C-alpha cells in the first residue's frame, strides 16, 4: 500500500483528486485529504474506501506532524507561504513531498537534509510553473542534442475563458486565485533580455508594453511581461541567449483597460481605505478622482484618464457597474486591491457550466551552422465546467503524476527538485498526453533578428 497525504483541497485540486481516485485501485493507494473546507473533496471522493477526509487546522503542529509521520508522500496544495512547515515535517519524518509552487529560499536551504535522507521534494510541478518548465526543456534539450545553439526563448501562458463561454467585453473570467490577478506585477520591475539588450519595465508602465501572439485556431492574443524573466537563464541553461522573455497572455484589449485600474491606484494593496464597508462602487471610483463641485464621477473619470465616451474602453468600465451608487461593496478595513477584487468577482466568476481555457506558447530560436531556425510550440486546453476547469487539470494532473512516479521509483534523484531533467519531464509529459494535454510543435521561418547585427 502507498500512502499519500494531500493537504489543501481547494478549487485547483479537483482534477488531482479525480486522478488519485482513478489510480487508487490499480496503485493500491490510501489517500488522506485534509483541509478546513472539505466540500469539494466530499463531492469528488466521498465514500470511496481509498480516501479518508479530515478537517485540519494546519497550524496545529502536533496533528499535522502525526499525519505526515503516517504517510509515504505529502502533497501540499496550500498557499506557498505555508509549505515550509509541511516541508519541515516531511524532513523530520523522512517523507517525500510535492508542491506546485515556486521554490522559496527557505525550501532551498533544506536541500542538504533532503538529499541526506534520500528524499525527493518536487516543486514547481503545476502549470506555470510546471508544464512550462517541462515542455520548454524537452525542446531545448532536443535542440542542443542535435548540435543547435539556442539564441532566443520566449514563453507565454494565460488562464482565460473559453470562446464558447466568453460573454463579457473584457473576454476574461477568473480561472485561478483572483487576488493574484489583481496584484500581478507589483513589488518589482519586469526584467527581460531582448536582442542582446537588458530591458526593464516598471509596474506603472507594464500594461502598456504588450506584444501580439497568434494561436492556431483561436486568433490573436496579447501578452505583457512577467516580473523577472532573467532568472530562467540559469534554470534552463540559457546563459548565452540574446532574447529571453516570459509573459502572461490575455485577449487583445485587456491590458489597456486594466491599465486604468493601475493608473488610478485601485490595484494597490499597501493601505486600508477608511470607511470602506460603507462605500458603494461609485464611491470607490470617486475616491481616486479629483474633487469637483459640479462634474459627475463619469465625467471626471473620462477627463482624468482621457477616455472618449464612445471608446470600447469606456464600455468595459460600465459593464462592471463601477458607477452603481446603490450597492455597497461591503468590505471592512479593505485595501483598494481587495475592493477591486470584490467588484470583479461579482462579474468574472465562472458560471457552473462555463468552460475556461489554458493557452501556452513557446518560441525557440536557434542556430545550426550558419542557418537560423525557429520552433513554435502551442498548447490549448479547455475545461469541462466550473469544477473541472482547465486550470485545475493543468495544475493538478502533473502534481498527481509526479507523486506516483516518485512513489514508484521512476523519479528518484533526491533533493529539492525542479521538473527540468529528462528523468522527470519525459514520463510526465507522456502521461499528460493521455489527458489531451498535448503541445503542437512546428518549425517556422526565423522571425527575429540576426544577433550579430543588432544595434538597438
């Protein structure tokens, strides 16, 4: 019998739990799921004899430690800031661990202890980070294996609404943590490498520096840069490339409209708004505009942000009912970002029958001899409904597959791991294809520059 402890059973775990349920009889699994809210777990695995559900306060060190002690592998689907406590338990009791989150410095510091106990701590094994790592390294390794020299790598990912469920002017709905969407890009500058030159974009300019992408069968999208693309130079062994850029995908026009919130200050999460619990949406908007004894909130906003009344940008703002003076937002001691999130959740939450969509796009530019070549790799995954979303599928399935590969000894290199080695990415990507998570790769004309002639 193989014992798995899953800590955290939120929206992103639906496909993970379904995967473990499907594999439990064949793999002889006994899975314990713990969370303060087990409603989703009860919906998916209730009454299955291979599963035990327990309510847990994760800050209870004694109970958490006992649960870890009595398992073979821990999957932590908690918010990233809570992984360390679980990891310390896993080290103490000699248990493998899997997370979908970025590796923190605190986790890195455990590497020596993890290796000494011959444990695998697999991290960044969700969608982004996760599938992006594996799919990128698969092709990068292929290019290098055939003697190619990497000179360009661009990677883009977006969690979007599927076309058949797209019913708003923003062409967007929340498919993952809404808070992360609202505060995305803050706390630093976007850094990347383009044509051999380092480029930097501060947060207040981020959503006006976009580029266009064309996804086969789905049309045109836009992308804005992620915070720090440069850290992937060493991770992917791309220290000699001339272009390195990672970005977030949205439908065309989203970034220009979102920039209104950024410029007004509505995405700020650093202070609390006074008397926030009594504010209507109109009050909230007005709080960021100049005083006028006569002009309406609408007129002040159009003048302040230089928006024409017939601009679709204005229609997008109206669609959110931002000028409603009757409905209170209803949040006490809230930051601007929290209030904006509440407004957007009222409009952008997936309906029960809605389908979401994941889009990922890699560009690989390389040189063989004197010839420049390019490979484009695209992935589109659609969800089934509000529960079994594409986001949950692409985050949860790699986690579940990695957990079983570790327990079965297919993945065995000890330490704090990323899924960037063939031992890891090859079997996981192959199994993901069984769930229609399949990249379409094609060679295309090299669309960039000759790096030996770049001056800009």
